[in-house]
């Protein structure tokens, strides 16, 4: 559990209990992009691969210097910085991500990133909130029980079953919108109406009892596999038994819940090293898909960005298959650092396809970097990030049974008619997603507001108009009728990853994402480069300017 005691679970699908909320306060990018020679590929600005020891050393150094850093960037006497993550570029630039406390209380929406040159000079600060922290009193006017009852009522109204407060409301400072105020954060557990675990966070003004914000922390979303054919899997042998434990990728393990909904279940174990037979009647088939997805996701982040696991600390997550009964979803849970898959309608179509695995585990990467809040525009960006990197995983795997494409969930047949769950070239083809930004896009469920960023990424990578890629036909429009020329998926992924890890914060909006990706493109390729111009053109094409 991180310093904000926030347990994020991300699901693949929009659910009936999803909480609609307005967009969070816009991120302010204090760091301006430095102009570089046109077309220069600044490889030094790319994130460097860090060993676990090097990362630990940087984090410890940042912790040691936190008080001095807080003073240097102008924080008040009662404010302290808590190190969350650190990224070092190849040229030695360090981007340190912090949470904040005020008089010992967590500041929600107060996260920031300090950018430091190799020389030690502070180059800028990216803040989730510009508002100064200065509270007149730390004494609440309402009792915690009032905040708890409000949260329970909201959860029940959204269809939650077996609702309960996971813990007593805690005092926090809410800085996610408007003037920072003393507040309570209440987390409601239980189950949502589709069987997904519930984790509704409700922020209540401690002076007035008014609800300030709410979001759903459940963010939805070899063997003989069902979806990827016959693949190589890394397992562990002990005597005459084998387990689905991948010691080469942080010790990732795959468990069988056997239709339970809690605990870890049973570690997949057998007396031979062939897992599954490609049919759903064999419990090991879904496990093989899940293990393969975890393997490919680890390799994608390692080979593409030099990232050593979801937390970049070399530690593997674990996966659970056969969750619940006929559970039509999959989710990532920060609290257990694990990935969970249902078996689909009538337990016939497990949600263990490659892009679903990449999507869900990428929620873990987002949680451990930008921490994009799962509501409003930041929630749409959170979902889109998982679609973008899940797509990257699928292309990187280069699996002939599940070729790379810009379709999300095309293998799991959620709709029952063979159509994908989402389309990146023209998101509105799913019947609910937004192709373009509007002032109300943040009111949509995050799985639909994500369309704006998904469309941006497709245009940046592949360009507008008609084309066929790996046998799939696409026809991507633009809001203003412009023609966008793509820069290629590889460069588009590098830009999105750098923006996520060094410029996005918990409250990043679409306008902020435009600034962040422009800064990332300038860092990597130069402010006047074709890549930077393509980023600007692609955002304009989806009405973000």
C-alpha cells in the first residue's frame, strides 16, 4: 500500500456501477520544453534501464534530500515530500515523483515531479495542483461516522452489494480541485453488481459534510493456450513436479481460484511441463494464457523501455484465473499486486487474451508512475494508457495466432458477435466511446472517455485515412478534416511512456496530456522535430488544442 493507502483495481469493461464524476483539476506543467535542433534524435532523453540496486539508491538519495527539495521548490513549513518513484534518463537527468503530506496528513491531488539535471540543477517541477497549501484549522467540524454513512449510501445507490467501510474514514487534505481543504477519505468495499470487488473512494469536506469527489478504485477493464496457440512458458521444476512460476521474470506465479473470489487459490502444479490443451474444459488452458500474457507484458516493458517489472523493481506480480462464476471481466488489484481473470459468459470464454493481460497489468504501471485518478479525464487517460500499452504488448509478442492490431479484446468475444470491445482508429465504432474531445467528455465512463487518447495514439502512430495493417482494415477520421502522417508505433510508444513517467500526474487532463506529450517529444526528438509536430497535429485532429 502506498503513502496514500490507495488500493487500485482496474477492470477491462465499463460496469453498471461505474461512478460518473467531473474531470479533476488540470495539471500544471511548470517545465517548458527546451528547443532542440530540428529532427535530432535525443536518445539521451530516453529512460535508462535501472538495476534494482541503482533504483533503490536513487530513491534513498531522494528520501535523504526530501526536506531540502521541499524547501527549494517553495513548499511550506508543514509540507513534506514522500518519494514514490524515480526515473533516470540516459543523459543523467532524474525525474523524481513525490506525494505530499501537510501536518502529517496525506495530500490527495498534491503529487508532483521534480526534474533534475545531471549537474544537480533543478530544471522544473510538474505539479498536480498549483494551489498553495495553508489550512486555517486541522480540527474537523463533522464526525467520521457522518462521512462513512455518506460513502455507504453512495455505494448502495450505485448497486454495490455487501457494502462496508474497509476502514474508518481517515483525515486527508483534498487538493484535487479548488482550494485545498481538510477532508475525510472513506473507502467502501464489498462487491459491485457484476461481482467485481468494490472499492469506492469518497472524499467528504470535514467542515461542511459536502461530498467533494468520488471514484471507483476497481479499474476495469509454454502451454496450449486458447488464444495464442502453442507457446513457450517458463516454469519451475521441483523434483518430479512443475509449477507455473517464472523465476526469470521476478518470480511471477499463476494460481487457480477454482471459481472462488478471494485469496490466492492454488498454485498451478502438475507432473509434466505441458500446460493446457487449448480447450476451456482444461483448467490449465486459461492459466497458460495468463502466464503467457504476464511473460509477454514483462518482456515488452523490459525490451521497449528498459523497465524491470511493473514497479520497475524487478519483482513479479502474480495472476489468478477462474475467478467467480461466469464472471465477464478481468481486473488488476494494487493491494495484492495481482492480475485476476474471469471465465466469461457461461464460463466459456476466459478473459485471458494477450491484449487483455497487457491492458490490465499496465494499470499497475500507471498506478506506480503517474497514478492517474480513475475518474473524469484523468480516468480516461488511465484506461487509454492500458489500451495503448496492451496493444504494444500484442504487437511485440509477434504471435501468429493473435497478431498485433489496434482492436481491444477482439479475441474474447464479449459482445457475442465477434466484434472487438474497443477500436483505436475510430473509437465511436463501439457505440459509446468518444472520437474527439469535448467539454463533457470527462462525464463519460472512463472506458469511453478513453477514446480521445486512443484515437490520438492511433493517429500519431499510423496516421489518418484508410490502411490495412496485419490484415485488418482501418479508416481513421479527424475532427477538422486534416490529414495526419504517422511517425510509427515505436516512436509513439516512447513518447507516451516518457510523458506518463515524467510529466503526467494524478490529475492530468487531456489538455495537460497534450502538453506532457509535447514535452516528451521535445525531450526525445527536439521541439522542432517532425515527431513533435506530429504530436501537435494528432491532438488537434482529436480536438485537443
